[in-house]
C-alpha cells in the first residue's frame, strides 16, 4: 500500500505545474535586471558626457572672449565646470581633471590634444591658441558598460571633453 501511495504522490508532484512560473522568473530575473540597469546607465553616461561637453565649452568661451568673470586658476576653472554640471561640487571636483594650455601654433597643440589632462592652467592672452582638456571619472553600476569607454577600473569609466580655439583679440 505504501508503494502505491508513494508512486501516486510522485506522479502528482511531477504533474503539478504550480510555481513553475516563479521558478522560471527567478532564473531569468537577474539577467533582466542587469539589462535594465545597463540601459539606464547608458542613458546616464550619455547625459553626463553631454553635460561635461557643454560645461567645458561654456567655461572655455569665457577664456576665449576674455571675459572678466572667466576662470583665473585651475581650481576656479574646475569650480565653473562643476557649477554648470550640477550635483555636489566636492564630488565633482574629486572626479574632474582639467588642463588649459597655450600654444603658438595649432600643429603644436595637435600633438598633445589626446594626452590626459595634467592640471596645468595657462589661458594665454589675446590671439593665443588654447587647448582645454577635461576628464571626468564616472562610477559604474554594471561592469559590462566599461568595455565601450576608456576605463580606469572595471567599475568606472573616464568621460573626456576637448576644446581647441584661438583667443579673440580682447586686449
């Protein structure tokens, strides 16, 4: 009798489909959430890259036109960029590296434009050629995004912005 009852219990267990959807979802959910977080992160990276480009361009414009409210030092330049990007000023400054260099010819500037910024600040004077470089380290939630960007580590990428211009004859 016990064998018949045991075989019926096994057969009933194998036919029972309740909970199968929950088990399937538990297997697929991590992949689904990772894809969702990656999609959100790609959007955030695009937004931050655009914000960095805009902040560097607008702050560099103050140098190019010789405005009196333009940056006067590397830290002041970082403050103006971070002020345009929004968020915490201290956090932004810890992630941001800038460089403002003066050159006599565009060919000389072309040789260093891809190098990492080193923190120097020389905005030149009227009609000087200036290269502005800014790198911003962005922490990642998902490690798969780092393959498309310059990575510092598996969990961060570096967003870069470069601007080259000739100062206007403002003096």
